C-alpha cells in the first residue's frame, strides 16, 4: 500500500508514521472517528513523541510518555489526564505501531507495552438494607420526579 525505500525507513519519525496511518484510516472510518484520531495525535502524541525517529524509540521513552500523561498531560497545566483518556491515547499509539510493523516491517514499538498504572474498575456490593433504600429512592423519583428550575 505505502512504498518507503528501505534505507528511508530509519528516518521515519513518529509523526510521519502517524500521518501515514491516519491517511490509511481516512476512507475506512467515520469522519468523527477520523477527527478524534487526528486530534489525539496532534494534541498528545506529536508534541511529545512526534519528532523522534520511529525506529529508535525505546520502551523507556514510551513509559516516560505515559507517566507524563498521568501526571501533567492536561494542556491547561492543571494536572494529569484521566485513566480512560490515557488508555485511548495508548490504544491509538498501538494502532500506529501495528501499522508501521505491517506496512513497513518496522518493529512494533508498543508490543508488550503494559498499562499497569491504569486503575481497574471495582464493583461495590451493598448490604441488603442499602439496596432497599436505593430501590426506594429510585421508585420515589419515578413517581415524584424532582424538577430543577433555573
């Protein structure tokens, strides 16, 4: 699909590979998905990793990138990103990496990349007494809905 001369592969940056991946997705996904992919690349991935040579990126650099997303990834400077946002960014980066591997026979830089920092969703179980209270509240709101006037 995409022809890159073999000696030119080593010069490809994350941004170049990402742009080629995005180009390959343009006709295969909804326009809203395409826009989300493009925004994620431009807002989060390219500023941090875009100019790095794809073939030279290390797991250590990727781990630092992920840590930075958690600690100070927000563009307004007010802290880190949510777990789900970081997961979406890494999922996109993994897709770009798989594309580079399949199209250009480059290493899959995200292979075996673990997202151990992401919190698992925990389910809470409530005692029967609390469940009865919750049922009562739900039924009360169905029978007597609460309206808020502004």
